[in-house]
């Protein structure tokens, strides 16, 4: 691998890790506020309100940490999996600087309190044009990463016309192709609604149309976060655990199903929105349940791979193999704990996708608990585990303290379990989300049991996050120099050449994805564009 790629990957990771560091601090303030400990006055005038802090927390943790980490990680993985330099590395470098410009614009707007609109930025709340422009530049940067990966794949295909694409590279391509398709919704919202509206070119807007375009992207982005974690679980974790991947063909089926089904599901976030027919909401609910199938395939395949590893290490009995896994490995353990928490996140997702049951939890703290189990646990814990081998490799140093990394992972697991469970329970007790509960005049007595657990869980998460940052900082500065170990991908019990050729072709799956998107969104968007008036004036609450 060239030093240029190493430096670029390191730059992406550095921005991601800095973003989550700031975001975790703001998350601590929000958790404490729920228990009646309001520290926001101490941050005046930098942070003027709970909602400004919540906006910063959401954007930095949900959008910046994930996107920058994914770009760096998958550029690295693709180059290693294809065993060739990236084509268009300068394009990926340009993407980084474009995304940095977007990040600076976005952060300026939020810090100046000109974009306190939360990370979903629903109209009629209106932000400064810099906020919308900044997020748009970040999205365009990811498109340039897609172009880099596609050009690299095409060059590899010319050199290997008959070989199956290595699974890690194949999955990285699926991730960015799916995201590029999905991000068209938010790009349309930004370019044709929010940005002209914030510039005064459109006097008013329409929240329903904007929300529909947002959720065209808003649910698929979950899989943009998750699929890189799955790439690690499929292609790296089995070898790290001492075994083999159970089935390469099954993994390809799962990733292709995510490509096909990730986009036409967004209306399940709009079950309570008027102006969209219930039949189209039901169709999206059905597609969402269908999307659970590749997650089940992933669960089976990854657990079977771990069982293979545990039994290869001497495990016996139905569950004895679990104890034989290398629970002293700081790279593996965070990812195993991420998998455990994600089981509960997946179960909660079925509740959210159910047309009737969703009404019991819609817009409550349940939703906050749910997405902390996905992006905050499955994704973030996995990325932390990846960091513990990737950062030392890029720095040419040993991980500073493996035992500290294990402590950090277990603390995150415990903190997230407490934090998320308390929020799920509060959601079932009808506590609203997006609300400064500690300052609300309507706190119910039954909430008082669970609100302190939100603060305790959030505090444990913050301590864990600080240990993560400390370990990485000392790794790149004072840890002993060490020749970087090469990346080793897992072999498969059922290898790639057992997969049908269609699982390594792109055109049929892209056509099927396009057909389902047109079917699921075409009539609804056509109806909204034909009947929806831009007649809602802007609002500024904070």
C-alpha cells in the first residue's frame, strides 16, 4: 500500500475520531440534563441551549463520525482486498478536502446558533445556508469516493476477467453504490428545497415533501453505517477469532439484498404523516420486513463462523464454543459486544416498522434508545474494534494498552445497555424525544425511576469514550514502533467460486433496485409534486 493512501486513510479517521470525541461530551450533557443536572449554562455563550447541543451531538456523531470513518476504512479495505493501488487516489483526496470544507461550514452554522434544527433539520425550522451547503458538500464527497471505488474495481476486473470479486471489495462497492442511490433523496431536498429556501429564493416550503425526500435517504443511511460493520464481521472477524467464514455466497446474497431493498422503505418513518396514502405506507412496511431477511442471513452466517472458530479452539457442547473465543483480544471483543447489542436493536426495529405497533412508540424516547443500539452500539463499537488494529497499522506502532481497550469496550457495552434500556422503558411510558426533559414542566412520576439510569448510562459511555480517545492518542504518539501487520481476510468454508455467477454481476441487481424504488416512491412523489404547495413559512424557535 502506498504511503499516500495510508496518510489519506489516517486523515479520514482523525476527523472521525475528533468528531465523536466532541459529540460524546455533548451526549453526556444531554444524559445528565434528563436527570435534572443542567450543565449547559456553564458553556455559555458557545452553546446557548440544550437544542443547540443536541444538534451538534447528532450531526457530529451520526453523520460526521460515521461518514468519515467509513470513507477511510473502505478505501483501505478495497485496496487491500483487490491487492492493487486505488485508481483515482487524487479524487479520493479531493473528496476529503471537499468534505472538510462542508464540515467547516456546517459546524460554523451550528456553533453560531444559526442551525439549531437538530440533525434531521425538518422544515419549517430553517437553518443558515451554510448548514445545508456544508452537508451537501459532504454528500458530494462521498460520491467521489464511490467513483474512486468503481474505477478501481473496473481496473481490477480488466486484470482478472474470470475471477470472483473478493468479498470485502464486493461489499465495499455495494455499500457505496447503495448509498449513492439513496443519497439522491437528501440531495434533492437540499438543492431544490432547503438551500433555495434558506437563500430567500423560495419564500416558503412544504414540510411533507421535505420529510419524504429526507426519508428517501434517512433509512438507507442506517445501512450505509451498518454495512461497513458487516464487512468487518464477515471478512475479518472470523479470522481474528481463529476460524473461517461459514459461507461466502450467503454473504453476497445478503449484501445484494441490502442493495435492492434498502431504499424503498423510508415511508415507515412517516406512518403518522398525513398526505401519504396508507397503502404506500403498508408497502414500505412490507419492504422493511423483507429487509430483515438479509439481517437474519448475516446473523446466521456470522454466528456460524464464530462457532467454527470456537470449536477450532477446542469448544465443546452447544454453547461451550462461545467461551473458547479469544475474549482477551481488544480488536475482537468490541465487535462481539456490538453484535450482542445489535440483536436487541434489530428486534426493536421490527416494532418501529409495524404500521400499528409503531403508533405506541412513535416520537417517544423508545426511538432514541433504538438508534443508539444501531449507530451507537453495533456501528460505533465495531468501528472502535477496527480502530484498535487499523490505527496502529497506519501509525506503524503497537496498540498502547490492550487491557485498557478491553475495559473500554466492556464499559461501552454496560453503559449502552443501561442507557438504551432506560430510554426504551421511558418511551413505553410516553416520554417524548427531542425534548429537554429536565426542564420540562410535565415530568411524570413514573419517569423518575428511569431518568437517573439515562444519566448513569450516559456517564459510563462518556468515560468509555474518553478511554478510547486516550488509548488511540497514546498509540500514535508514545507507543513502541512496530512493523505493521498485514491485513488477513478470512477464508470461507463455502468459498466464492461456489456462488452462482449472477451474484458477481451488477446490472440485474441495479435494475431490480431501480424498479422497486420507482414502484415504492414514484406514485407518492409524483402525487406530492403535483398537489403540494410551498406555502409554509420558516420558523426559528431557538
